C-alpha cells in the first residue's frame, strides 16, 4: 500500500506525521485482547500459551487427600494444596480424552 501526502510546509508535514502516528497507535491498541497483568499471567502447561488465571474455566493443579469409596472412585479432595501450575480448560479436556499435545511443555 502506498499513501501520498502533500504538505504545504515543514510544520504541516510534521502535523500529518503526528496524525498518522496516532492512527497507527490506535490501530495497534485495538489488535487482540488487552494484556494480562503479570500477577494473573501464567503459561498453560499443555499448549504453552499465556492464560489469565482469573478467567472462569482455567484449571489449576491441585494435590490432596482423596477418600476411597467402596467399589472404587474418589470422594472429593481434603486438604487440597494448590500449586502454581495452570492450564486452559480446553487443553485439560483434550488431555483427559487422550489428545494431549505437550511438545511445548516446559
Ligand atoms: Zn492451553
């Protein structure tokens, strides 16, 4: 794409440059979702992409005590210990169905 601008003088040229810069800056700001604040940002253990730990559906790794039921199966988690490990909901769903792609896992 080529844009030709005609400025009357140096001051006019500067004004045009500033206007174009503002338009470009605005266009860049509209691209993609807003950045995630650092304290809420984590990498998904499955796909490696950033996720927002405040978002509904995001999964956090948890360890704890599970009471065995008669005939197998667990019964909730007592004394759950949450760790700083995170994953997207869809990535956990995929992994639990056996379609894990962990090539980007650290
Ligand atoms: Zn993911």
